[in-house]
C-alpha cells in the first residue's frame, strides 16, 4: 500500500514538473525574436549593423511634400508624428526596413506608406558606413498612441535573431501642440 | 473452458461494443452539428458596423462606374462595381490583410481572386491600415464588358480567428478564414455610363 502511494506521488510530482516546464517555455517566435538594444531619444543607439539617433518629434494634422513634380497633401483623422533621425551603417552598407512606433499598450504602428515618394524619408534608404544621413520617420497615429511611446528600428521589417533599436520617446509628447500643416521637405531642410 | 474465462470474454466484447457504438454516435453527432452550423448563413445589415475578425467594417452602398476610384478610365467597355466601406483595423499592428475581407459572390467578376482597394481620402491605392484609425475605403471589382449591368450584388464578409500561439511558430496570428455573413444590396448607377453596352 505504502509503495503504491509513493509511486503515485512521484508520478504526480513528475506530471506537475513537466507541465510547469511546458507552460513556462517561451514559444519559438519569442526565442527567435528580435534582440533589443534600448536607448532614449537624443542619444545614439547602436544596433548590430547601424546606429540611430532620434532628435525632435513634430506633430501635425496634415503633411505636405513634393514628389514626382507635384505637391502632395495628406490629411488624417489622427495625427502625424514626424521624427527627425540620424542614421548610419556601421560595418557594411545596409538599409532600414523596419521602422515602427509602439504605444504604451504595445500596439505597433508601421512607418506610414501614405508619404511614399517624399525625399526626406529614411525607410529603405541605402546607408553607408561613415556617412551619417539625416532624415525623417513618419507615422500616422491616433492621439492616444502618443503617450509613453517608443520607436522600433531594425534592418529587416520583422527581425528574427537580429538586433532592434528600441528608442524611448519623451513623455510630454501628448501635451505638445499639434500644428495644422507641416511641410516635410522644409522640416527636413531646417535641421 | 472455465466459467470465469467465458465471463471475461463476454465483458471484453461488451466493452468493445459499447466503446465502438459511443465513437460512432459521437462522430455522427459532431458531423450533424457541423452541418447545422455551416448551413446557417447570417444576413448582415447595410450601414452598420460588422465585426469581422481583424476588421470592423461598415458597408455603405455599391455603385457601378466606368472609372476606378483613383480616376482612371476603364478600357474596352469594362465596368467596375465599387462598394463604399469604412474599415477599422482592430488588431495590434498595422495591417495589409484587407484583400480577402469582402468576397463578391454575384455577379461574377473578371477579378475573382482579389478586389482592388482605394483609400478614399487620398484617391490612391490602399497600402496599409493603421490600428484604431477608421478610414473610408472603396473596394472595386472589374466586370467583364459583355455582361449586362447587374441590379444588385451579393457579398460575403470574411473573417479570420485570432490564435495567440500558432501551431508552427507559436507566434500570434490570424488564421482559419470563414464567412461571417452575406449582404445583398442594390447597385446605384454611378456616372451615367453604367447601362452603356449592357
């Protein structure tokens, strides 16, 4: 009887331990996910193949830029956030395919494709080592996504086992004034 | 053979028999339940938001035109059915998974696989939809030139189900496309050319 009880107890313990291991093992997607390198706006954040430094963030209700010989105007029900950035390749030529805005709740807004063709964008632009480039990251967001946000920057759009710069943005963004219209070309030239 | 041996064999047979019968009944019941579920096609309202997995979609109405929503003239007498919608991305990230949201069941189109979507705000092709930002989107299907202009259309609203961990990568994602319901509504004549050649 005693032996039976011991066996049953050890079996139950084994089941519990194995279930615990099974439940706490991170999934394949987590294990092979991006390798974060954290930093703050205003400082240079180094990732595996590039460095990025975020400067000022401007907010606007509409954007204007010249592309293909005409002026394009973009309006939004939310707000456009335009981040000034300096990026540079470190080891070899590369480009940034993943530029996103993550709000406090973890919702990820990809770089807006509605401003494709604007000259000052850094998304997909060829970067060379030793030649820092200044330009803009443009996001279209609801007003609520401005609070305690961070930028996620990586070489591939969905980095797997590759580094991703995570840049904490200033906390006062939500209180900042939103301009009626912003000219992307002028804004990029001004700095 | 002893009485115990006979009794054991009988018990074994009865157990197998009961188990088999239970399996057959369960499978039959499941099959009937699935059939019942599949036969129920909901008719969705026009002009009210419909929850369709990743999307919250409102269908406003349909028109038939000879120009696409970005202002280009269709060639060879083709016409386009254009459904005016409002779409909101309900997921946690920017999405481009909107081509399969609406399926045209009738009339038949020459673009059967995927419609073309236009962002009404820009009058350009829709490239992405940001989470939580509702946008007016025009969904266009091209009709063959020799087909008479239809008076009404039937759409299916499709949805996918969220899985926090998929079977292959244990990553969150949207899978298993299914029909939420169908909508049938009249087509307005758009720019006067809807009846031409029909």
